[in-house]
């Protein structure tokens, strides 16, 4: 009887602990989600703990209970979380259009690269809050804690750059382009030529460009990339 009672108590205790952990995680997600908009509007420096707590509908004490490191810890959580979402979306586009196992036909290469660039640019609209955060990260890099910058790079830009480099290496292996031994640099050049001007002119999607302008910049960027990298 005692053994049965002990087992029942242990099961009840484990269930209660799991429920508490799930509730805590749910609250942390809610706070991080609400804070994303605040950080996107105000940036890291200007966003106050009071404003972050108010946006999440909690007290500052509750915010610190879930994020003992305060604003820096919360910002790191938000940046890592949103970067992971965008990373997955960007890598999905790379795999859909530039999958090394299904390289395009030579006559379709330019078309597919243009399509890929459009898909990447489109993510600025799909993940507007994230790109507002990125805009502030670049503007306030000297005020953002170094560990936050590192967490952002590791969660998003790093893995995406490696995935794009793999795609460029696949195009090289298929005889479509010549990366000259540096697929990572080829990927960086592609992104710079097809998206940098659009990102800067639109302020990370805050002021979207006319479709005709976007089309022109992407087509020109892809054309320049292929003049430099197309296999001879």
C-alpha cells in the first residue's frame, strides 16, 4: 500500500512539475513575442523594461522572474527566437530553388536565381518585426551586448550563409558557375548584388519599393553575378 501511495505521489509530482514548466515556458514566449514589437520600434537602447513589461501585460517583477538578466537577456531571447524563424524560412527557399541535388538547367539558371532573390526579399515583409530588429542591431551595434550579437549571428546569418555556400558549391559542381574555390564568398557576393540596395533603400522593408524598382535591382544584380561567376 505504501509503495502504491508513493508511486502515485511521484506521478502526481512529476505531472505537476511538467505543468508548471509548460506554463512558465508559455509565459516566457508571450513576453518575448510582445517584446519583439517594442524592440522593433524602439531599438535596444531606447526600449525600457517598463515598456517591455507593459507590452507583455506583466509587472517588471514578473519580467525579471522569467528573464533574470533583464533587458539584455530578453533581447537575446527575442533575437535568437526570431532569427531561428527567419533562418528556417531562408534555408527552405534555398532548398526549394537551389537544391544541389536538383540543379537548374543551364538555360534556367538566371531565371531561378532571380526567383530565389525575390523570395528572399519577400521575407522582409513576412517577418517585418524581425527585420526591424536587425535594422536596430546594425544601427546600435556599439550599444548591443557582444554576446547578443554573437547569439544573433549563430542563430541566423551564420547557418544561412553556410546553406547558401552549399548551394553555390552545388551550382559549381553542376558546371553552371565557377566559385573559384570560395563558395562562401560567391554566396556573399550574390546576396550583396541582389539584396543590399533593396534593403538599404527600403530601410529593411519599412518603406517598400515599387515592384518595378525591385524587379530592376534584382535582375541587374543577378546579371552582374552571372557575368562574374557563370562557368565558361
